[in-house]
C-alpha cells in the first residue's frame, strides 16, 4: 500500500472518531493529510480547518 493511501485511510479513521466526539461536525470531508516534523498526522478539511492527531494510551488526541 502506498504511503499516500495509508495517510488517507488514517485521516478518515481520525475524522470518524473526531466527528463522533463533536455535537455538530461542520468541517466536511478530509481533503489533505500529511505528517508534521514530529511524525503526527495532520488532516485538513473541506472548510480549511485542520488538526494534528496522535494515538495516546487514552485514545485519539487532536489539537
């Protein structure tokens, strides 16, 4: 599997978890995914907003 495909699949997994934690998700679909300098997944959404994501012992964290 290509790295881009892996990032895309991981971005969608993160979006699903993030959406489920929000009362009203208004950011749309993931449109871009990349790794930051520390190796954290970053995902940009249709409305232009974006978050960092990482797995922790307590679950998915975003900021």
